[in-house]
C-alpha cells in the first residue's frame, strides 16, 4: 500500500496541467466572446434609442444644410450621451463618440422624410486578447413620425 501511494505522487499536478491546457483557453475565449457581445448589445441599445429619438424629432430645413446638421448633431449626442444637448461627457458605450454615429434621413420625391436610419460608422471593441471592428453595424431604421417643419429654423 505504501508503494502504491509513492508511485501516484504528482498525478494531481499532471492532471491539472493537462486540464488547464484546455480549460484556460476555453475560459479566455468565453470571456472574450461575452465581453464583445455585451458591448455590441450596448451599441445596439444606444443606436435603437437614437433612432427612436430621431423618428419623432421635428425635421427643420429652412436654412438647408445648417439646420439638418443641427438635427443630426442632436441625434448623434442622444445616441452617444442619452441627451441631445450634451456634446461631451461620459458616453453610454466606452469609446463611442458622436463622430462614429451616422444619421441618414430617407426622403421622398418632395424631400419630406419618410424614414430615418441611425448606424455606427466604425467601432472597435478592445476585448482582452483581440480587437473587433464593427463597420456599419449596428443600425436601426424607423419610419419618420415627427413633424416636418420646412418653414421653421432650428433654434
């Protein structure tokens, strides 16, 4: 009996080494996938909120590009900071900036908006071991339900 125990010394260490060679990369991959998926879900939520805000916002275009730029800036701020007037602060998603948000109004033949699309131009998630870049995703398109005020200027 004493001889048998002596021969089994170190078995636990060898088993641990073999098991950890499989389990550690598996856990690292699960963490990396989970963090990337979590960040993408936060991006999707921010983009959906920005699109919802954009679909109900008054569309003014009296001054042309100037008013439209103000509307797009407010939508970008709403998507990133959850406030249309904040141009700096803590973003909802770490590393997201208003310049990374693309806002597109789909206009009909009479230049009245019928839908609005809010999307992320490019965003890089720096998970622990690798970087993932999302280009053009996530995106959300909603029908435009806001007020079209072509004769009003943006305040």
